[in-house]
C-alpha cells in the first residue's frame, strides 16, 4: 500500500530548492566544463594543443577567469573531478573563482556507460558504488549540484522497455543519493540523435523515456523541487532526409515536456545533442518563445577556438 515517506528534512529541501533556483534564474544557463581527459584530447587536438594536465588547466582558466559579465548569463558550471582541484596562475582554486562570481559549482559524478546485457547494443551508466561517499566529499569541496548522464538510442527495436526502465531507475537512485548529501541532481536522460528517425518518432520516444524517469523519481522519493532536468531537444536523426524548422523542433520539444515533466521541476537545461552552436541556438530561441521557463547548457567550443588562436 502506498504511504508517505519523507527522505529529507524541511531544511534540506529548502537548501536544494534554493540551489536549483539559483542555477536556472531567468536568463541564465549552465556552462558544461566537465570534459573528461579523453574528450579534452579531441578538443585540444582541433587547435593543435597537446593534451597535458597543464594545458587542460590553462584551457579551463580561460573559461573561468572571464570578466564578471558572465555571471549575468551563467547560473552554474559543471566541473570534471580533475578540474575541481585545479587552481589558476595565482593559486586561486577554480571553485573559488566561480563561487566569487555568484555562480554555482557542479560536478560530473557518473563513470560512463557500459553495455546492458540482454539488449541490442543498449547501455546503462555506472558509478553508483561509493556515490554517497563521493558526494559527501564533493559537497565539502564546494560542489552544490551534480550531473549524471544516461544514454538511449533510437532504432527499429530500441529503446527497449528494459533499457528505459534500467536507466530511469539508475537516474532515480543517483538523484536520491545526491539529495541526501545536499547536492542538487541534474537528471540527464539523453536520447542520441544517431539514425534516420523523424521528428515524430523522437518525440514519442522522448515522452516514453521522460515518463519512466519521473515515475522512477517518484518511486525513489526524490524531491522534485530540488532537481533539474537536462534532456535532449526533440530533433530528427542526423540521417533523416526530412528537414524541420526551428519552430517545428520547438513545438515537438515543448509538447513532450509539457506531457511528462511535473510542474514542480524548477527548470530544464537542454543538451545541444550533437547540433552545431548555430542550430542549437536557433532551436533554443524558438523553444523560449513558448512560455515554459526553459534554459540551456552553454556551448563552450568557441572558447577553445579562441584560445587556440592566441
């Protein structure tokens, strides 16, 4: 029989809610600076820079030491583990640099995707073991929110019911653990844009995935006011022969969210989902013309291009 269960105190709930609202304050988005060492290798190679720890530090220094005007448009910055403990040229920790701008510090806590047995090449995400202890330490070290990415793909036979359920429950367990440690969880169920599926198919899958995620969050007693959602925009597959306008993408995206995301969720921070910066910006602009209280993850590729030219 269903019963009421409060996993958090009133004080814990207030702290989580306040953090979430700071991140998605009007006009603000999230700067994703959580590239892994491998991802940084690809980014730095594009500008002819060797992938060393020092060069990664210098790259992030360019991001984090921009003048204070950035605080008007950035509510949170997602760090990678390495980044959380790096300092600028003056010995100031990057965490303090960001906090001094009034921006919330976050941390990527998942440990990557692994094959999900019994499926057609689908995945789940690892990292739940020891997560509570890691979150407790990250909180002490200045992180107030976290990110965890699960991945689903669209094909004739996927995503399967098993993959949807597994990833929804993994996200819910992660979210619950984060909240117990005073950290706002960003829930990221990414549906990959690979394939030739059309816009309607992506919308259908997005709705099914989000519905499962919020069912799991409810089952795990997650406090929704202390969470954020980081979904893909509803877009056709990269190989789809049909070209859709930003207005069509916006309508499909907002419709999917309105059908599945509870009003208690403070905000949505979109993935760019393999889109170019221009394409993602045009789609976001169309989405934000709808009264839905949405924002986006900031795009950082241009910073690397700028740094590589100096």
